[in-house]
């Protein structure tokens, strides 16, 4: 429960920060950069923006940010679900090649199984392929021009000046980027960094509101009101999944599964990590990677050495494999809650697309 709570506090903090930035107009200039005439050109902009953003932020936070931007650009619910599915795939692919982009790569990086230069040089191209191939297939799900979004009342009645909105954006997104650095410098858990950033952002917005002399009229966009807007349904769903997986890890089921994989595959590490990737779409990838790290010590040479084939493929497969089911990654669970995408819709339309991209990335690495 303690481990799960740290993840939930991180998630709640990240969602609140993004909500503050969004409500106070911080994403307006990002929306202007992303604006496109056709649905397909927007799809490619979303894909690349999400991919590279999730390498800097974590894939969870990137997904929340991109969904907020999408809501300002795409009115049609069905189209937005396709874009949201691509956000999940691109966020997981982008997180796999960066040592701070995903919880699993952070674990492998801290344990010394992979190095920053090693994982970026070897896994960047397979990760890019695993995003590019699904995006190429999914562009055929979208046709035509993108209708202009009507200007919302909140856009025209924004409280803050353009400079203040940009300060809020850079404090929020810059603060999220600072969290891995905070963890590295202090050795404190990431949720402490998120709460620190939330405190700084809260203080800055209160100073701006006091300076504007708005009093009680502005309470709807103040942090105290935004805290009530957090999607607690998603948080509780996440709690259930993490606790169920935690139980499996605690009683040793996942470790036994890893040993079984090793014996069935006859030590073929492409096969082992490939199957782990598929499993990570069903079971959370964190305990799977933790189980592998417990089973396989770092060897001086060979596949198990630092930056060896096994560890790099594990980083790729555990990260990208989570895209195959919507519940297979933190990004998927959050998008599912925010956009109300059903498990069945994702499995029918997107699972095979994500699987093709996943296999294409493994073949690229093998080649």
C-alpha cells in the first residue's frame, strides 16, 4: 500500500499541476503551435510532440498534458479517441529510450544495468519505429479537414496577462521536468518533488490573483477549487490495479513466471524480453522488470553485462509493450479515465496496430 500510495500522490500532484496550467491559459500557445488544417497533419504533430516530450517528462505526465491540448483542438469525440490512442503509443515509445522517461528505465538506470548514452544510442531508433509505424497506420482512420474549435468563454475571459500565462506554463512543465533532477539530488521519492512543484505553482498563482485584485470572483480557477476537479475515479481504478499487481509480486507469482519463461525459451533473450513486453500489457511493467532484475544479476560480459542486449531489450519491451492494452501502462490508464475510452474499443481498433509497431521496433534492434 505504501508503494502504491507514492505512485498515487505523484499522479494526483501531476494532474493538479496540469489542471492549474490549463485553467489559467498556460497551454494556449502550445495549442497555437499544434494547430493544423488537416486531421492527418495534426496526427503527426501530436505523435512527435508526445514522443519527445515523454523522454523529458515521464510518459504519465506527458499523456495528461497532451490530452489537455487535444481537448482544445479536436471537438469530435471519435476523432479525439484515435488521437488519444496515439498519445498512449507515442508516450510509451518515447519513454523507453530515455533513462528518465519511464519508471522501468529509471529502475534499470539507477541499478546500473543501463547507462544514459548506451540506452539512447541503441534504443532511440527502435522506439522511433515503434511510434512511426502505428502513426502511419492510424492516419488512415482520419480523413478530411479539421473544423475550427469555437472560441470558449474562458479563453476570452482569461484573468492573467500573456506573460503571466507563460510563467505559469514554464513553472508547471519546467517543474515536472525538474522532478527527476530533484530525485537525483535529494534521493527523496518523486512524489515529494511533485508536491514541491505544486506548492511553488500554487504560491505563484495566488500572487498573480492578489495582484489582479479579483477577490472571490476568481475562486473557480484557484487551486483550492481545482483540487476538487481531479478525476478520483481514475485514481481509485489505478489503486485497484496497482494493489492487485502488488499482491502477485508479493506472493512470488511474477518471479516464478520469469523463471518459467527462462526455462521455456532456452535462454533466448529476444524471446524472453519479447514475451515480457506482451505480459507488460496485462500486468504492470514495474514488478515484471523488478522480477527480472531480481532473477538476473549484472554479468561482467555478454548479454547480461551493463548495456547488454538483455537489459536494453528489457527497457524497450517493458516500455513499448504496455501500449498493446489500454490498462497496460500508466499513460493508458490515465487517458482511459480522462477521455472515457473503453477497454473493448481500444482492443478492437488499436491493439493490433500497437503490436505491429512493437514487433517492428524489435526487428529494427535485431537488424
